[in-house]
C-alpha cells in the first residue's frame, strides 16, 4: 500500500482533492493531527521496581 500525505490550505482545496481521488477510484482515509502532541510514539507505563516488604511491626500504643 502506498501513502500520500497532503496538506490542503483550506476546505475548498480539500474538497477538490477528495472529489478527484473519488473520480479516479483511489481509496483514502483521513488522519487528524489537530490536538495531538508532536510525538506519536506509544507511551508505555514505566516499569515499577518491587518495593521491599514492610516487615516492621506497628508501634506499641502508649497509655496517656
């Protein structure tokens, strides 16, 4: 599959491009980048290190 990236300047230019592609029988899909950050890499949760077991006992209660 081939990729063609276009950056139309306005809605009229986009509509003209869509109609030409439709007439030629070229399938296309739109990809919105508005509102996305510049990096498109997948973010993975950082690997958490296991915490040492809390083996300490509660402090003894003192009478007051």
